[in-house]
């Protein structure tokens, strides 16, 4: 499960498309997207080998060390996906609403690719909501189960909480990208995202926002008076 099929089809000396560089430095990116599909879940994505290794956590992550949260391994996602917030149209794969629930960097003292292959990765998160050490442990090895089931477990450290403490999922339900709750994301039309449309509306009143071009992606040329939003516009994060 890598981007090899994507790369094999392309000659990057001839196409301007991105080859999807590998980044093996420490401090790789992670993102957790809250996804209200048919069933609510949280998608944990860890950058490794130029892609996001991904797990769907059905009940969401827990900061309580005794809690074992089912994490179903899903297909690798491109790194661009980490910015995605909006709605996936009805009838499409994963139809529903997505917000960027947490993001930051992750690290591991082990060879992460080998650890994943072995079925146990110990890693640390530095996010806006989640931190400290965690374990991902593969279940049902060799049982022929259809799903690739793992468990996400918080290690006991300074970032851990007890059952008496507030549940981080309840305490911090909002997007770290837009500040929106998942119910506040309006259905998007076409390829536009909720955050994109919101930014576009703001742009109408204040066309220039200091610092925006430095941190955001390069703007695509938008003709004056155009009503449709361009996709994936980044809003200044709080
Ligand atoms: Mn999902």
C-alpha cells in the first residue's frame, strides 16, 4: 500500500505532476480527520514514505491509557489529503463531512516502517489536542479476517488522562483548521470545500489579508466577480 501504482504510470521528467517525494526526517506530519460518514469515525493519518498511512478509528482516540480503540487500517492517502475539510458528495466513497480535528507532528524512536510491518508501532504525537506516547498494535494476525484491525492505545505519561477527566472528543470537538464543528460545515457543491467558500466570502469584503500568501498555497488566478469558490483554500488557523 504505497503510491507506487501512481508513480509507475508517470514519467516525471515529462509530466509536471508531483512525484510525491519521500520525507524520512524526524517530525513527520500527522492529521486526524473527524469524518461523519454513515457512521462517525476519526481517521488517523501518519506521514511515512511520502504518503499518509491511515486508520479509521471507530470510536475516536482516547487519552485514557486503559482504553483500546479499534483502528481499522485503510488505504494510504496522499499528503495533500491532510488539508481536506468539507463534504464528500452523496454516492461517492466516504460520503459525508470531514473536518481536520487535530494535526501536528509525530515521531518514533524505532524504524517506523519495520514496526508497522511487524504489527506494533510505538510513537509520539505533538498535536493541538493529542500528545505524548501511543501504541498501534495489530490484531488478528493470520486469522484471515477481512479487515486489517489494529488497536490505538495511549501510553501512560504526562499527556494521559484518567476516566474521571473530560473526554478530549467532547472537550475539543472543533476543527483545528477552521474552528468549525462538524455540523457547521455546509454541504459543498462541486469541488469547493466549506472552508474554501468561507474564505472566499471573506475575500469579497477584505481582498487582502496580511500573511495569507506567505502561509497559504499559491493562489490560483480568480477572475473578478467570480462566484464559485476555488477548492482547498486555506483559512488562517487560530
Ligand atoms: Mn473516513
